[in-house]
C-alpha cells in the first residue's frame, strides 16, 4: 500500500516546492515547502505562530 502512495507524495512535494519558489520571489525571502505546509495548517486550525510574541 505504501508503494502506491509514494508517487502521489512525490508529486505533491514537487508542487509545493514550485509554489514555495513563487512565494519566495513574491515575498523577497526564502520560503520552503515546509513553511507552506506550516502556514496551511496554521490557517486551517487558526493557530498562532510560535515565533509571534505578544507583549
């Protein structure tokens, strides 16, 4: 079963990497596919960024 999922995961990762390149250019800083995944999870579950410090 895992072998049948691998091509899907690899394709999804490649798409996220391409999106990350686009976001990197638009934002003027390096964005990784993991950053995009983190942002998506934060938005979906309305989580705060651990790097945001409220004073």
